[in-house]
C-alpha cells in the first residue's frame, strides 16, 4: 500500500456549551421547577443585574474563533487583485469584510 503524503485530518472541536456547562443537579432541578410553578409577580428580581437592551459585540479573535470552511468562489479578477494587493493576509481581510457586511445586514433583510 502506498503511503499518502497528506496532513492528518483536523480534530473536530467540541461545542463551547459542552466545555463550559455542567449537568444540573437534583437540588437545582427542584429549585428550577419550584420557580417555574411560581407566578412572575411572586419572584423577587431585586438582586438580578440590570439587563442591557443592546447586546455587546462579539470580539471575534479574542475568545471566540469560529470554525473556518474551505470553499471555492468566483470573484472578479480586479476584486481579487485588489484584495491581494493588501498583503499576505488578504484572505483574512476578505473574511473580515464579509463578516462586517453580514453583521450590518441582519437576517431577513
């Protein structure tokens, strides 16, 4: 059998929720169920922190690194030349431009 000269397959990352959450214990489950049975007017929210109406921006690259997927895409030669003229990390810059556009236009628009 001929040996292939390829990199090994990348390890699949577990979801963040699996890393930073723990199962709910029996005592906590009973407390949640008791709260669920109570009317909202009977629950004391005085020690709860104030909720900001606007969600903070996610700082991509600091703690959150989305998985990247390799694709094939056709762009104009002049567009590609312009991005390549930005330097070695033109693909990273292209991704940042696309991300800004995605965040500026919420779903459904």
